[in-house]
C-alpha cells in the first residue's frame, strides 16, 4: 500500500516538474520572440511571479549615467520609479555590483545579512510607503557576457519558506534570456538612431512610454520634449543630453543671466526668430554661436546663414520654450514693450553722430532714453547691486556688466557710436555736468521720475583711458531690516553682539570693505533695540533702509552738512542711540567717542579689513588711547560670501586631502580641534556647487555674512591704552574667544552653506 502511495507521489511530483518546466520554457520563448521587450516584461511579470509562487517581482535596469539601477512603473496616471545606487548599501545594489546571486531567508535578520557582507542593509522605506512587508528575497543580476544590464528580484514565497536551489537555477535562466534580449534591443536601438535613444538605452523611460508621449504630442500640438518633462517627469538635463547626442551639438538651458549679444541682434527681425525658433547667442571670433531647436533643418540653417555673411555658424540645441525665453530676454522689456533691436535700429537711423555736450538729448523723445531705462529696469528685476557701463576707445563696442551676489557678468554690448549718448543721458538724470569729462563726478538718480520703478541709484563717473568715461550705478533698494536672528551669526558672536548692543553707552563699530553689508547689520542691530523708550538718531549717506521709530537724516556734503555736523546736531537733540553711516575723518570719530563717553550708545562703520586693524587705524587718526579704550564695546568685522544654491547643492564625502586643507586653512589641527572638533570619518559630508535653473547654472545663489567679533574686554582695553601692535591685539582677541573671518567661513562650510573657494575670495585670515 505504501509503495503505491509513494509511486503516486512520485508521478505527481514528476507531473508538477513537467508543468513547471513547460511554463518556464513558455516564458523564455516569449522573451526570445519579443519585439518590444518593455511591453513583454510588463505582461510577463505576473507569470514569472506565479511560476515561483512569489508575492512580488521587480525588474531593474542599469542607468549607466547615474550609476544606479531603476525600475519604472505606473501608479494611476503617474509614472513612478524605484532607484538604488549600485553599491553594497542595498541588497539589489550589492547583487548587481558583485554580479552574484543572493537568496535571503529574512531580510530583517541582520546576522544573515552581515554573514554575506557587513555593509549590506535592507532599505525598508518602500515597505513603509506601500504597507508591504518584505521577508524572503531572491535577486539575480541580468548579464550579457561582461555587460551588466540589470537585476530580477523576487520577494516573499507564498508558503513563507525560503526560495529553493531549483528557484535559483530557474531565475538565473530567465535572467540570462532577458540579458540577451536587452542587449539585442540596445543594439537595434543604436542602429535606428532616434532622437531619444539616450533615454531608452539608459532605461530612463521605456519604448511604450515614448510612443505614448509622441502620441500625446501629436494630439496636443505640444513638443515631445515638453510632454516628457511635464507628464513623465524626465529630468531636463537628461532630455537635453538626448537632443545633444542626436544632433551632435551642445545643449544649452535657459539662463536669465546670459549676456545680451547686442551687436548680433542689430537688424534681426524678432518675428522671424520666434517663428523659426532660433536666436544668436554670442560671437567667438569670426564664428557666430546660435541656439536652434533643429540643427538638422537645412532650409532653416540656410536662411540663418544668409543673415551673417562671411561668418561660420555653430549651432547649439535647446527646447523651443527656452529659445522663446531667450528671445524675450534679449529683446523685450515688459515695462517698456520696446525690443532691443528696435531701439538700436532707431539709433542707426539717426543721421547726426551724437556728441556728449551738443547731443540735444531729449528726455521725452530720444531713443537713448529707452535703452538706459531698459538697462536699469532689467538690473532691478534681476536683483543686481551694481551696473557698470564700460566704453572702450576706437570702434570697440561698449560693454554693460551687472554685479550680482558680488560677482560681475556681462549683460549686453552696445554699438560704439552711442557710448557718449548713454553717458550723457545718465549725467542728465542725476544733474551732473555733461561737458565735464576730465574729472570724476557723483550724483543720484530718483528713477521713479523716468521709468516708473520706485528705486534710487547712486552714480559715479570716472574718466578712463582714450578720453572715455566709465559710469557705475549702485541700486539702493529700500527695504526692511533683516532680523538679527536670521543673519547666520555663530552662537558666540550672536550672544556677544546682542549683549553689546543692549549696553547703555559705548561705541560699536562694524567694519569691512564697500558692499560687505555693514549698513544692513547696523540696521538689524537698531531694529533689535528699537522701542518706545529709546530715542534713536541716524546720519546716513544715503538713507537706504527705513524703520519706524528711527529719526533718520541724510547728510548733504555739498552744503556742508556732513557726518560731523549731523553728530553735533544730534547731541543737542537728546539722543539715547546715535548711528553714523561712516567715521571717515578725525572730527567725526572724535565726536563719536566723546558722545559714547557722555552716556550715549554710538554705532558706526569703518572701511578696514579686520577687527584688530580697526583699533590701530583709529589710533593712527589721532584718537586718545585712554578715551578710546574706555569707549569701545566691540568691533564686528564682516564679509559677504556667496552661498551654495539650496535647490541644487550636492552632498559629497570629501577626500582626506581636502579635509586636511580645511584644517590647515583654519589655523592648524590644535585650533581646529579646540573650536570645531569635527573628525574625519566615512560619514563626513560637505556640499559643493552643481548648478540649476534657479541659480543660472552657477551653483551659487544669495550671500551670507561671515564675521569676527572683537570684544572690549579689560585686557583688550589695557593693550589699547598702551597703543599695542596689531599682532598683540589679535592674539588677545583670540584669547577672548574671537574666531577670524576665515575660521567663521570654514565653520559655515561644514554647516553646508558655502565652499572654500568662495571663503578664500573674500578673506585672507
């Protein structure tokens, strides 16, 4: 009886084995016969899962660009994806990296994982998102000869037991066939040369998704590129790389800071550029670089070539929407509705050459007015701090540069014939002598009178070589003070500075070069102590930031109402706090120190490089060392450093050499350990610039302060009374807890705000 039972059992097992092998062979045949592998695999996933009695299956493809494995799938109307690094930090990543099969009984058993490799971990984030609980896992890499193409991953046997050796063998067979099919698909794709091959070859999207995107493009009339970006969330850089490889031309994204090629736009018709989706970008010798949506369009390229006779064209490729944005940036002003080519073509129609004194410029009718207004409005809209108008002698075009976040970049070039007209127009706007070209002049423009924007500009003209004049305009954007808490002080500097500004009397200096944010810091300090009980007077040149509760005075040098005169007036007007824009002479400084000794709190700025240096500068100006020592509360030295763009900054693990370089720049291991105490480990992370649309692909956006704060301690006062050398003052400040500008900058590097390149640009010590 038992023999019959055993025989029946063997027959049943044999039948099960035959059925299993038949289904396995059927799956393999379907993969071999597949024309579109992506579709087949989607349909076969359920068959493979059922064959192995598994609850889930994931098929990964290798993204060779990002060195990741990716599995894309649809959730409702959205395309979602799982991405894993090809490292030992995940089970599938380990299998692909080591090209080895993994059969794990319990992914939550750390001992089982450690027995394979101590660095393997199970990422449970996907389980948390889906509610699925992973237990068993079988992963096999997909290979073709030496080519690594992906991985097949099975999860959870329905019976709850581990995957068998037979399962391992069969899944390896399926993976091998998928590998052959994947390799053949890549080879066929390469021979066809489609526009988006790059996306298919690197499994950023599937052929089915691309076909659907092309169908949506035909139905909506929208470019395929825009469908890929909007509907399938393909990164812009990947679509751009696909276009670049297909057209064999560099890809360029829209960048709002791109210099305007004024001389190339002269005579071009804006509707022609819009309708044909192209725009000139810049000149490179005799070569003209243009941006175009289809460099393979021979008819279009021929029409463009006619516009630049005798010059070679170098095409860059971009999206149509980006090209239209460039055309708008280069030619259109939202406020004026006047295009740059219209302005310059009108200038070309003027028969008489404009001369500086006899130009007969009319503020109402001259086309130069539109050009100057456009430059100022564009600068304001881009958040520019300074505008530089730079004429050159001979027939070289005038260059206009903008300074943004402390760095200059070219905005546009203007034909040389009109340099005098532009300079004269700016002089008229700020009531300067247009006939005087031999000496510098300075003035102010209240732009609301001319262009609608409520903005004031400080203007300086400087005679330059060849009988030219440079003009520099600083935009004085009025605004509210920044809260002191938001100015990124270190904990020690913030605590000490707040303590000092709340003292009843004494003098506080903020020092640094022009444009380092000194006035902003002073106003933030005043905002902190501005209340009904205090009477606060300020003397400024000009008044940039306004605050309720402050009595603010703008000095007028031309009528003799300077900082010293303002301070004398304040002292007769019952002040508690006095803020002086700058102590640039002996008289103003002397009055300030006297005021601080007679019960007033005095704030001011100095143009010095460091806090200890400020003390020696003031003593050299003739200040009494004993009075100054009694008056001083603190000196804050400040710089503005460009910060990494928070939207695209990239985290990375620094090399040992880079870490040692930071330690050396800080002042050595001993000081670094004392104040920072950040050891070099495998987990240490810093950040670096990458570049995106929001930061105009520079990797930097905005600025922040770095500081050094020297306290007026008893020991420091004794050194001041003896007119000690600057080195002694610095050593004492360090003993009192001061960290240098560079040390504060390096601390902010480790906090992820900036990098060493930008810190080195603004400070030495």
